[in-house]
């Protein structure tokens, strides 16, 4: 059954202190996803004790920490970011002395690792992140939460953004960063593609 703008989703009042909110289902899947992502980011960043960084920056620090070192391309593939965004974001972290960059296996490759200051920033953020995530999980419901985590990972696996031979690390690195114990495979198609066509 197709949902429309007239099909609201009601949040039960006992889930949180706010008033009951009738949220319309948007016709665009991406718009629904981005709206939820913006509100989740706002929730995490407003948590008491959250450090002076964005959720996106926290995700970068977390990804680097879990793999030890990772290439620019590996971060882009893992988090679904283009290289311009990765380079700009890492430049900000480097100016704050949260990361260090070293040459990789070839002259074109650069590998990223956390500095002591970066590890401290991640540690500070982790405490606030755990509180915010626990609260959101409680509001949404533990059973639905676990199912949603799997579905979001499956969606990411369906879209061909991660190259087959990415240079950021092994498959185990990806599973560690995503926090999953089983890999999620994208459905097979007749024509395999690992990048979007140029327009």
C-alpha cells in the first residue's frame, strides 16, 4: 500500500515529554530519511556533555578509531561520502589536531589515524553519545530499533557506492565500524555496477 502526505504517523505521548506529534509521511523516501537523520543529529548534539563537534565529525573519529588507520577513499566508501566532503571534513579535524595523516602504500594514498587529542575528544563524545542513543532506543522501542538498524544497513548495501576493491581496509574493518556481526549483502542484479553513471 502506498503512503501519502495524508497518512500521518503519531508518536504516543508516553514515549517522551513532548506533545503528541502527527508527522506526515513524505512521498520521497530520501526526504523521510533525511528528516529523521536531521532530528537524530539534533538529539545527539543537544545531549548534555556533548563536545564541540558535529555528529558527522564524531562518526569520522569513530570510524578511524575502530579501524586504527584508514585511507581517504576507505572513509568515503564506508560512510557513503564523496572525496571532496571527506577531504574537507578531515582538513577540519586536522586543524584541530584530532588526526594525523601519513603516506600510504603508494604515493597517491594517504592514511589517517587519531592523535591523542582526537582519542580524548572521541572518549568525551562517546559518553554523551551512549546516553542519547539509549534514550532514542527507549523512545522508539528496542525491537523496532534492532530491526531498523538492520534495514538501514541493508539499504546501504543495496546502493552501489562501495567499490569492490576498496583500499580502506578489510571486510572485517567494515563490520567492526558498522557494529554488526553479520555482513549484509546487496541483492544480485544482472549488470553489476560499483559507481553511479555520469550525467
